[in-house]
C-alpha cells in the first residue's frame, strides 16, 4: 500500500523524498488515510524556506482530496 501511495504522490507532482517522509509520518501516527497524508504533507511544507514553495505544496496537497469519491 505504501508503494502505491508513493507512486500516486509522485504522479501528482510531489518529490519522492517529501512523499516518503509524509508517508513515514502517517505510519508513525498509525493513521494511513488520505486525510492523514494531506495533513503530513502540509506539516512538512512548513519546513520550506520560501512562502511560495509552501503555498504550492499546500495547494498540491489539497488537490489530493479530489481523489476521494463523493459520498
């Protein structure tokens, strides 16, 4: 499942290192959901030096919610 998630994240424009770090974070927390992955990505984006990079990463993360089927 992790490998599939890693492929999906890189397909959506996330660098492999950041994707791996986010997935490791979600595993540590014991919650492997799209919501946990987006949370991890936005938390990790806070480490970026430039605000533009943070905003871009946060927008990419938010777009992942589009993968969730409507109820």
